[in-house]
């Protein structure tokens, strides 16, 4: 892994699964999503760990 991967930040956009339909709004409220999207930031080197824990 290079220093570039540690210093580069990437945005990740998460949405509730569409199969939730009715519960989708509740999930969005629980995670304080804006317009049904949760935007989180991670550095590139830790991106897989970030996605694993979400």
C-alpha cells in the first residue's frame, strides 16, 4: 500500500435496501440520512474495513 492510499479520502454513499419499502424511512431517520442517502468519508487504505463495519 502506498502513502497515496493513506492520504486520499473517498466518499461512500449508503442507501437503505429497496426491499425494505415501508421500513426504509425509519432506517433513513435512524441513521440521520438526508434524502435517503448517508454520506461517509474514509481514507482509501481503510475503505474495505469501513464498508465491512457498515
